[in-house]
C-alpha cells in the first residue's frame, strides 16, 4: 500500500448521531437566545450552525456501516410537527444551558423511539438512556440561568438528519450526511 493511498488518510470510524436540524430562521432565533443566555451566564455559546436537537446518538461507527444507517433512516416514518421551545433549563452537572418545551408534541418522542427501535433491530448499540429532548445553547456556563420560561419560539420540523461529529482544536464540527423527510399528515 502506498503512503498516499486513501486508506491511509480516511478515518475508519466516524462519530455519528441522528438529529433535528433547524432551518435558517429557527437557527437564527435560537442563536439569539443563546447569545442572551451567554451574556447572563458566561460559558461557551453554541455557534449558529451547530444548533440541533439530538434524536439518537450512535457514537463511533465503522465507515462501511454508514450505508446501513441510511437504510434505517429511509425506513423510518414520522409525522411533521411544530416544536414550541418555551423553556430554558440547565444541568448543573455538566453546566449546559438548553431550550426545551413544556408541551413536547407526541410526534417527537415517537420519531426518536422508532429510530431507536429500528437502529437496534439493525444491530446498532444505543444507550438505554431515556430520550430527553433539548437544544443545547451554552456549554460550561458559570452562572445559572433565570428559571423557567422564555418567549415561545416555533420550530417547524419537516425532516431529520444524520450528522457526523468531527473534532479539532476548536471543538466539535458537525457535517450533515443525509436528510429524510417527515410526512405532512395528508393536509
Ligand atoms: P463535545 O463533546 O466536543 O463538547 P458535542 O457534545 O457537541 O461536542 P458530540 O459529543 O459528538 O459533540 O455529541 C453530538 C450530539 O450528541 C450532542 O447533541 C450531544 O449532546 C449528544 N450526545 C453525545 N453523547 C451522547 C450520549 N452518550 N447519549 C445521548 N446523546 C449524546
Ligand atoms: Mg459531547
């Protein structure tokens, strides 16, 4: 094998997860909230192009298994929904500040569960951890956020994505590998 063959430079494994990825307007609105929280609480604000909601985290997967992940995604049917983000919360243990919903539409956990079950059936290992829908806005916060509500923000969700998480000195960078539509419920 020559020193410059692709196999020598391509990573054999990739860190991946399924997520909801906001459109430009929702990402901009969430990023504005993130900056406001960051101004109050310090820490590290998420960049606008990294804001997401994780549906299923797979961790390191061998490159040849990516096709199987795409097959799973293709097989999963879900309904479109509006996610109303109206809560700010924090996890003291890891000092994350997140946006969440007081009224999670049933279609969201239903999508995460279907995805989880199909991934499991296809031989992928997932953590048994309960699905806890949230959008991380700030990491390593040094102060707690003011408790509770934030002005409601409507995120129209019409697809889900498979994302590769790649690291460098600047932290994690995300690359969308594929996107699958949700059904519009026939209206
Ligand atoms: P970094 O870990 O470099 O600070 P990150 O947490 O954004 O960055 P990843 O660790 O690759 O990047 O995680 C990608 C997404 O998956 C994030 O939304 C993260 O919260 C979520 N995630 C990571 N590990 C798990 C896990 N074990 N279970 C569920 N979700 C996870
Ligand atoms: Mg992480």
